[in-house]
C-alpha cells in the first residue's frame, strides 16, 4: 500500500469520526443540552422529584418530573430540558433542597395527617368526617374534596378546626343509587405549601343501621364549592339540599395540587400564580386511632348543624370572633333576601393581607359589618347602594377567618335583597 493511499484512508476515517462526534453532540444538545438523561434523572431525584428509574430514558415520568420542576421554579412548562431549565436544575447552589436552605419553608414531610376511615355509610344520611392535620409552620386551611365514585371531578367543603390539630366537616347525604364515595384531605400551610392525602373510598351498606357519626339533621343546606366547570343546582350522586359555587382562581388549591388530570398545564400555572402556592405532593394519612365515640365528639364539636349547614364553633387561631357563622371560602358570592340578621365566616386562606369586600343592598337599606379577631374592619352603615360597591380591607393577626354580619332593613320594615363577596387577598 502506498503512502498516498494510506493518507487517503486515514483522512476518510477522520472525516467519518468527526461527523459522528458532531452529530452525537448536536443530538445531545437538542435532547438534554450539556447533561445526559442519566444526569437529569439523578438531579431531579436528589431534589425530591420522582422521575422514575434512573435508566437514561426520557420517558413519561421523567418528562412529568421536569414539568413539575419547571412549574415550581416559575419556568415555561414544556417537559424538556431547555437551556433555562438546565441552568436552574444543575445550578450548584440549588442542589440543596429549598426547605433546607431556608428553614422557614416547609417540605412535604413536615406535614402530617391522621384519619380514621369509616367502615361504611348509609344512604340518605349526611356524613361526618374528621382528620388530624399538623405542620410546624402552621396550617392556613384544610378542605375535604369528595365525589360519588364514577363522577369526573371532586368538589369540596371546608373543614373546621375544633382542637389543636383536629378538623371536621359534614358531607351531603349520598343517594340510594350511590354505592361508593371517594374523598381526600388537602391542607395549605403558612408557607403556602399544598399537601393532599391519598384517596379514601367508603362503600354503602344498606343492611346496616345508621351509625352514630351519620345521625345528623338534614334540615337546611350544605354549601359546596368546585374549582373547575360551571356551578349547577344538583350534586350528582347526592340526595341533599346543597348550594354549589365556583371559587375564584386565587382559591383553586386543588388545581395547583394537580387533582384534575384533564386540565392544561396553562390552567395549573395560572392557578399557581393566583394562589401564590405550590404543591408539595401527596402523603399517606396515618390512622388516627379514634374510637367511634371520639369521632362523634370531634365531629359535633368542630361542626355543628345550623339549618343543616356546617358552621364554625371556634376560629382556627383560638382567638377569633365569638359569633358562629356559615363558613365559606373567599371569593364566594353570598346572597339572601331574608329580614333576619345573619352572620357569615369567610376563610381567607392566609393570616394577613388585603382583600376587596364587594357588597350590594339595592334600594332597601341594609347594614354589613366586617370583623376580624373581634375588631371591626369595615362598617357599611345603613345604606341602599343601588349597585355594587367595593372596599379594600387590610388585616393581620393569628386568624385566617373574617366575619361578616348582616343587619337587613336597619331602618325598619320588611322585604330586602342583598349580597356580598369577600374576595381572596392578593
């Protein structure tokens, strides 16, 4: 073989090797920039994101973990390791979990839940549920999401704190055709971290007598809230008197916790921005170990039935307003036309901030007083607004609840129509 032929062969192999290296580098840049899929999965795992097995394959779980990481870090949600995501993911100072760098931020492991699941339920009877929820940073709110098995989306009712960490709620009565009910608990702590429990399932047993925790009056209505869809007048699978409202985006914590799998990532991002909260995942609620008698005591102490509607008997700070009232979430429109004074308690979801109080009393003169921890924040006076008025109100303290007292027809007389909304704080 001549020297010229040998040079040609060497030149050929060098060219082929260069093309392979270039192509391999280009593919790597498009797929994972400077790091391999192995590196990406390992870093996601170290930061607490479940990317599946560390196998070097960009599968569904790895993409979903990337999306969650992008969401938590306010990055465009694509599920791809773009340059911006790579920089944030592999930044050395970010390899330490956020809750370890900043002790004021709680991780999901610091929230605990305990709950004793009922063995069964009887149709046409309301259901009382309770749970222990605790976080060192404090708990802002606890909700119970539920639905009849087979229905698409869960709705929720707020849970009322009775003792230190014990919360209770009343669910509407299931209909006779509902064989199973599914429910879970969701909490938001003071650091705006959202934790939800696993899903519990209870089954109807028509051969059993009514258990003590279902011996609840069905008089009056139960207020139920939903986060997606349109409000309806009936709740599928339940034979009870309910009113249903759709909460504002700033109160859609279930959306942030990704409880609704068919909604878009843009909807989740919007709710995350509106609530200012982030999901810390799902935890398994341990067994509370209550006896049946204790369950009844907790339920009745935390949520009394006033006209069938669950009401607060104690503010969640231990120092709230003394008056009881129907508990609803912020952003809920409350409307009535009665001539009897009413008291309503609204959960703002946080213990300080500024919210807009919108109210209308039409032509008949009514009076509304907004109080917080026993102090008057705003008094409309006796007024016929003939249109909606809005007042910004600031508050700060140990409670996340405010109270609105309505005095219809304050000059005297009868016949009135009014409404108000305590919007979620910004």
